[in-house]
C-alpha cells in the first residue's frame, strides 16, 4: 500500500532541524535553506497538488494521504515538500525495503537540493516532462541510475470548456517572464490593428482566465521555460491554440541549460513557437491563417485529461 504526501505539518522545532540538515548538506551558496520557513515549497502551479490529491483517493493502492504513519506501507510517494521527503527518507532507514518515489514538485533545479535529489534511498524520481528529466540527469550521474519517469498533470475538461456559442476574436497575451518581450509583442499587435488582452501569471483567478480564453482565438505565452505549463493545457482544453516564446535556454543560479522548453507538450495540432520578437513578427500572420487547422480540444480529450494523468501516475507507482 502507498502513502501519499504533498505536505508536512511544520512545528518550529521541525523547521529548525530541517534548516540545519539542508544548511550542513548544501551550504549557504544555493540559498535553498531559505525555503524551509516558507509555507509553500519550491515551484509550480498551486492548483496541481489539489488536482492530484482530489483524484488520488480513487486509486486503489493509496492507503493514506498526508498521515505521518508508515505502518503497513510498502511505498511512500512524496509529490512535493522537502520536509515530507526528509521524513520519508528517515522511514526508509528503519525499513530498507520501503520504496520512495519523489517528484515532480521537490525542486525546480537539482542545484537547489543536490544532496537530497541524489539520495540513494530514493528509488524513483518523477518529472513533468522529458527536458525536465534530462536537465536533472545531465547535472547528476546518480540521478541517471534511478528509475526516472515523466508525468503531466491532467486538466479538468468539464471546467475548462468553451461554450458552443462562444467565438472569441481577441488575441490573449499571457505574460509570465520577460516583460520586455511582452511589451514588444503588444506594440506589434497594436501596429497590426489586432485587438488583444493581457493577463499576468499569478494575478488572476481561474474564472478570469477562463473568461479571457472564451474571448480569444489565440494565446501568446511569454514564458522562457515551463516544465509542463498547466495554463497551456487549460487554453487547449478551451480549444484555443497557442503561440509560444521559446528561447530554449534556462539560466538558474549560475547554471545554464541549452535544451530547455517553454512548451514541452506542444505539437503541430496545438500551436507554434517563436524565438524572439523578430521571429514573432515573421510568423504571426501565418499562424493566424492556420487557426482553423488546430484541434487543441480534441488532443486534450484524447491525451491530457485528469483520467489520463491518473493512469500514468498509477503506472509509475506500480512499476
């Protein structure tokens, strides 16, 4: 049976102990110890853990959720939270037969928690996408030796669905990083006479985003990297194709990775990419002519629903 953890009850004493462990293992340079005293751990969409936890009880092998009790458990799956992973690794000291599966919300970059990511007590690591996995493997030979899996968080297609009578005419600019790129894109759209709306990551409610999608025929995502990109899936579920700023390079705490992606699940039926504002201007008219040829809702229903996501996760846990 499996124990699922995506949070750990933090007393002040536990925070101090974990602070000391991380500081001693990784030192002051990476600054990952600062995360211990935050309410939420590193990275990702706040809604993903809620989606997973809500649907995990339907998975027959999940015995307990967020209970610090390993009695009768043969595998602990730590979805996120470094303190929860620390606790799970301590349980494996007591029972070496216990399997530990961790991710994808433990760290954004292996440099954040290198000692923990490489811990030999972790049997399986879960990543959001192939480029995310390759980043970790390129950083650590020890990660290469583990069982590594890719998993995506499925989208609620009953919620993220465009009404039949909805016929959006705007272009939606979704700004997450690189505000200078968003500004240039908005100038280009204005010069072309294109009606657009901008939404900024972290400054909207799901209802606001959904309403904006209903009014849009295309979403331009300005984000230099995405390990998955749940908002992208939500746009596709509403049958809105996407156009992505995709420079292919990720710089993080002094490290550079040249095989990154801002849209790891993109295909020709879902949208297109551009490398910079010149490339955007060259390709924009072409993608607008292609809008009727994209089939994002169909792709999501066939591959990226919550049901599909849970099947993939079940396979990972059973492997």
